[in-house]
């Protein structure tokens, strides 16, 4: 009976005795070839410390399913870890095109499957609602249809109108970066938040293996004092990693602003495979872990990126 | 900043609803039902109504008592621990009211389909139930174009009007809720799928107050056609965080509704009294109600 | 220590059927007897499980309050339903739909539901008695019952009254699906998972021969009631003579239940013993 | 200083398209000229409209509904958006996307790597003549939804023969016609792109085929200059007019109140 069930398996990994793990342990939960959703939006609040650890562990053939993608997939592409991304946008916003992924896409080594932005969100809603398709009415005439064999036309069973079935996102693993969590794995969100944080909540509901990197581990008492901020209860998370400034160089709401200088350096390095390899050697492979990365950034530099908390 | 104020009287708001309209009501069982609005519909004798709701009961039962309800589509029509909805039940059992029953996720799928402009949403909870067979205009069995998995396609609810009772709003119709609140309702989704939305609120607040906490705006002004200040607009049910339900008044209503004559007497005594203010006066007035039911938040 | 009451026997039996890390969902049921079976016993059972073999169990009270601190309740939420629950200390509050969990994705491992009729296939009815268009009795509606019986991973049907009108051969209206045609029949409907696991009444616990799609007696709470059971049940009970007794709680279990889980007797209706 | 700049002229032209009560979707822009086209001009135009004929027009920008544009943050960092006074800060991504699907937006602004005579837009990829991928662009964002659902999409681009092409390489967003297939066939709720506001002229889409048509030339610009800057020959309105220059008080408003630091109309 279980094998025929339409419900996703409740446990995709054994629950460890302790939910709080190291970054290396958390990254090892993502196998080569995995289908991954990475939290954040464009260049905001990406779990970059986790992405760097995937690069350190030389992960290969990943498929990233996203909505509005940025530096996180560009870094994976530049490190040779990315096979495919399904998304509505890959770019670095004001820093321009994402040059690593563009170069590899044009060379045919990274596939980009295009979805309009709204449907890219709806695909996560479909996973959350355990739907094997999401109906859409408005794709006719676009080349998104011609280039995306995963979208299929069908007739509305009630109106007869021609519709398009869009497949659910269905990531195997979701990784997001948040402010705080307790040791049981309850994750807190600020009540005033923006699209990247909201999107993280939707993304986290689309899979069972949810890994959360956080600025700080807090007590369960702290959680119980703020139950309205607990948007991701413990039973929804598989692993918690403490990673202060873990979204660097992207911002974290109420904690850090974007590291403009580092973004500029990143963009410059992504001009060629060789230069980007040197960047990875220096900043990623050349640092043993996130602590070493922070040390290389330097306390003075990191402290200047701090933001006065708004909440 | 927006300059179009949308504050109207309860009478003017209800007068927008024509007889025979299809209207979605917000609220859930014991909370935030649009009772003052329903009483105004009764005063104006606007009938032949089709009502869509999530878990409803009280407002629908009053419309049934007044003979104004033609059809009800929702997940629940009852008075919680005060029993079944007596007039609604009588009307249905007499064949005077048509009902389409749907479960929570099925009805939410219908509201959600309207929200995102789809003609239907697929769900699985009705497979094998008699609800899936009630009305082929609303539910059709279908299979997933990718997997062949079975679903029930739920037709979108596209109401003529939608009425919600909210906590506070500014004069432009930005409606806000408190951070800690009861959440077992889908008012925001119902509002999101509305075509013409009327909101009654406990209190109209200055726009500056809204701007200070914009994350509490759950219904933005752009969705709203009219906003009405109606303190205790859900009475005798609760508006959570503002006041609790009026147990005594609900008991009296349930008791009166045991017979058609009793229900009619109730309407004469409490509804056909001219206005919402006169209704509140029948319970000792706003100040007395606040003192008795306010939880002082 | 006084002997276990029937609610206590049921509570311990339920508790032992929960696994660690599971998520259990109770509604907030109305009426004294219905509340005992639909809300209080499930809450007590989940708390007992958390204190014994399932510390990581998550209690979803009314789908809303996550792991509420029930010991801080001075009274069960009834008169002040809203504000009592709102102020109840907990780990998370669901503040929007569908909130922190998605039942359609199978986040709920087990739930508790009820109805006015339950039949031999395990199908449940809470909508009408008689014909739907012109019913003999119009009831409240299906609410979340279809979801409980399909997309929750398993369901405990809690019936506060064991009578032949409730336990019937065939329900008048299927608002929650059991096993018509057995597991194959369920699969043909597109719902290979979920469904009723147990049916709990003041007299006994039923479970199902899921292959055959037929209810069966699992255990009887009171031996002295065995002879009466057929008379109050609206369908045949072929296994009446073989059904074992529902296990009596041990003294330690009863002590934990009375002293820690329900010290004020709010849930299971027992006055404190000192 | 000249009486007005081209940006000010374009902003005034866009402002005239905004009606009272319109809900305006503003994207999150990138940098340089692209920011001016996607964010700067739309925001300035919205404020010009609000100050004159459309006081009840409001904008959606970066998850905020009706942000108080008179209290613009000094820097558009994430935290600034979080604390910016506004009427509503949407708390669920599904709210925003449902508002698109429910066709609640009146105006949106589009720019693209390519646009063709039928208003088809391409922001996804540029191809070689044989159809193989030459340049990978950003993707499609929510632009297909804009052209499907918004009541009055306005294309804001600088004229350039490489951008105004006879036939786009890839239809990210459907305009009026592609090959023999017309918009009606897809039963899209929105009417399709309504205006093209450029640095030299304003266009609409007219005639049975809804082809791009010059409606007005900016002061001092000739029709030849316009067609020379396009990869196809547009239709020409019989009553071809001059784009009205912005009123002096509008220019004054832009320079002293709306954008004194030239953060919106930098380039």
C-alpha cells in the first residue's frame, strides 16, 4: 500500500538524534545529480555558505529548480556543479547578466528550462498541494511552449478551453537561510518581511528534506515566546546549521546588507572560466569551512555590512 | 497616495446587492461572519440569494429564516455547540433551499481557482464521496495530463459580490488584522478571488496607522469597492481579538429558531428594527456589549 | 488507585499506536461527549505519548496551535474559545491558510474525526440523514472530513455514542471514504493511501480487514458488555466471541496520566486525587 | 539647462497614459539605462500623474502596495523596502501572483532585448540565423503574465534597429500576432500591449493586424530618423502629431520634488 501512495514519503532521510549539524554534514545530504531548490530571491538572502560547501565537496550534475535565480546558480554553474536550472530569470540584477551560467549555457553544458515567473511560483504551490500538475491558461503563442517539452496542453474538463499543464517543482532537497532556529528545528521569521523570505516559506513547504542555515540558534523558550513568528515548525525541518552571515555576499533581512565590493569582485571574476576558477580557489576551495571564509573576509569587513535590525 | 475614500453606510452597501445575486461571505463558524450585513439584507428584503462560504452558519441561517436564501454552497452550516442551524435546516428539509456541500480543501480550491484566474483547480479529497457526484457543473472527475492520477476538478467560484467582516481599515479600504489571531478561516483568499468586494470593519482607522504596519494589511484597498464601519458587525458571533461571542444571544437565537414562528418573531424583534445601532440597542447598546464581551486587547 | 475509566483505557490504547516524530491533528469538537472523544481523549493520548515513547510527536490543536502547553490551561476552551486558545503558550500558531503545514502533501500523519453514521466499509457521514435533496435530517456539512479520510496518512474515527443508528450497514451519504471494495476499491478511486485505521467507541475499538474492506472488532473495553454489543450495533459482529479485551493501563501508566497529563481532570473528566 | 530632457518628455508621455484609479505594476530594475526604463520612468510618470489628473493612481513596487512615494528611501536596499511606509506589504508570494492572474493590474511597463511589429517581446535568448543559441539572456520573469493579464501594458524602450526587429527570435510574451496565429485564438484576458514609448516617438498598435504605428514624434525628431532607428517599417498614424512636451511646472516638479537627486532618471 505504501508504495502505491500518492503522498510523498514522510521521511526522506533518517532524523538524526540531533537536528543541528555542521555545514559539511548538511551539504552531504545533497547527492550528486540531486534536484535542489535554493532559498532567496535574485540576489537576496541566498544560503551562500551552503552553496560554497557544495562546491567544496565538488558536487556534480545538480538540477536547481527556482523562480528568480541569481548568484547561487551562477556560482554552481561556474564550479561545474550545475547540470540544469528551471527558472524564470538568471541574472545578477544591477550587476548584470550571470556570466558563468550564460557562458556554459551558450556552450551547451548547462541547460536552462524557462518558465514564466508566476508559473515558476505556482510550481512550488503545486508541490505544496501535492498536485502532479498545475493548470494554466495563458501560455499560448509563446516560445516557452516550443522550448519546454515539460508543459503539456489539455482541455479544461469543465469549460473545454485549451489549457496547459505545468509540472510541479518537486525538489528533493530545499535549502534556505533564515534568522533563527531552536535546536529542535523550529525556524523563526520576522513579522515584517519581504518577498525573499515569503518565497522561502513557500519553497520550504514543497519538500520533505528541508535544510535551514540560520544566523543564530536560539532557545526553545525564545520560540515559545514568539509562536506567531514560527513559520516553519520543527517537524518540517530535517537539519539546522548555524551560519552567521551565511548569506554573504547577499543580504539577510534585518542583519546584513549586500556586500557590494564583493559582488563587484565576483562579477569581475566571472568574466572567464580561468578567472572564476581562481576566485573559487581563493574564496571557496581555499577556505576550509564557513568560519574560515568569515575569517578571510575579516571581522572589520563583516561588521561594516551589519544592518540595524528593523524588528 | 490614494485619494478615493470608500466609506459608505451599511444601508448603501447592502443596497448594491441585487435580488438573485451570488454572494460570497467571509468568516468561519463562530468568528467574523457578516451578520450585520445579512441583517441589513433582510431589512431590505433582498432575496433569491446564492451564498458561497467556507464554514458558515449564522448569517446563512438568518437569511434562511427570512426566506431570502435560494442556494447555499459551503463546507458547514451550523451553530457549533449551539447545535444545527435551525432555519437553514428547516428550509433544506422542506426542499426550499438547494445545497452544494464541499469539504474544506474542495471549497478553498474553488476560491483559489478564482484567485489565480483559472477555471478550476484539481483536488483529491472528494474522490469516492457523494459530494463529487452532486453537481456536474461544479465537479468533474479528471486525470492528470502527465501521470493519469485521478482528481476532481472543482469549478472556480466567481461571485457577483463578496462580503467580509474585518478588524480595522482605513477610509480607502486597506483592511488590517492583528499579528496574533485565529486563522481557521480563508477570508483573505475569498477576498482575493472577489469581483466586487464590500468590507465591514469594527473600526475605521487613520491611513497613517495603516502605513506604520503595512504587513498587517491582508486586504489591500485595490480589491475593495466599499468599506463600512460596523462595530460588533459579527455579533452575536466573535470578532477574535476584539470581542468574544455572545453565548447568551446565540442561545436565544437557536432557541427562537426551533420553529418558523419563533424565527420570525426573532427577526421582528432584533432585525426589523431599522438599523444596526437599533439592533445593538436591543442588547443594551454598544457600550454595554463592549463591557460584557470585550476582551480588552 | 481507582480502576481505569473507559476514557483512560482508550487514551492509553491510542497513545501506544502513535510513533515518534509523527504529527497528530485534532479538531475542536463541540458538545460534551463529542468533545471528550473528538478533542480531549486525543489530546491526552498525544501528550501521554510525548511523555513516554514519542517525545518528538507534534500536536496540532485545531490545526492551529503547535505543541500547546496544555498544562497551563485553567479550563478547556469552550466559553472563551477564541481568546483562550489565542493566549495558550505554544511553539507556533497558524496565522494564515494553509499555514505552516500542508495537509495535502501528507504533513499530517494521523487525525481524529467523527460523524453521525459509520458503515461496515468505514465510510462516514456528517452531511444528511435520508436523501440529500430532500433530507430527513440536515446536518452541518462535511467540513474537513473528506481530507481526514484521504490525505491524512491514517484516521481514528472517534464515536462518542455506540448505537445501531450510528454504526450502520451503509451510510446515507458518503462524506468520508472508508474501504469500499477494499484496498483495491480505494485505489480505483484514486486514493491508495490513508483511510480509517481504528473506530473508537465507548464500548470497543474496531479496525479493518483492509483487503476485504470490512470492519472488524479489535477489542472490547468491558467484558461485561460483550453480550450487549450486538444489540447496539447496526451491522453484524462475526468476531464478537473472539475479540480480546482492550488492555488495562498499568498502575504506572495511570499515575502518569492522572498526575502529569491531566492533573486537573480537564481532559478526561476525573477530579484530582490527592 | 534645457527646458526639458528626453527622459522628462518620456515620463510626461507615460503619465498621460495613466488614468485615475489605475494600479500600476513597477518591476525591480537592474542598473544603468535599464533601471531608468524599467523603474525610473514609470515611477516618475506615476507621480506626475498623481500630481495632476490621477490622484488615485497607485503603484505596486517590490512587494509593497501604494508605497508613500513622497518618502522615498535614500537607498533601495532590502531593509529600506521592509520599513518603507505603504498601505500593504504583501505577506505571501501567492498574493502578488494571484493579483496578476486575477487581472487586478491596470498598467505595466515592459522593455526587452527585441520587440517586433506585432508587439511580441523577447527577453530570453538571441539566436543565430540557423536558430541555434547565440546569446542567453535573463529568462522571462513575469512578462508573459503582464502581456496576458494587464489592461494596459506600456513598452518603454529606446529605439534601436537591433531591438526593434521584424520578427523576434523567441516569443517570451505574446503580442498580437505571430505567423498566422492571432491573439484572439488564445483567449487571453488582457488586450495586449497598448503603447510603445521611446526616446524618439510614441507608438500604438493599430489596424486589423495591430501593427506598431507611429502616433507622435518627439519635438525635433523626423519620421525618417525614427524609421532609420528601427529594423522594420512601422505604420504611420494619419494624424501623426508631435509628442506634447512636458509643461514647465511638470519639469519643475520632477527636478525639485520627485527626483531632485536624479536617482530615478540618472541616465
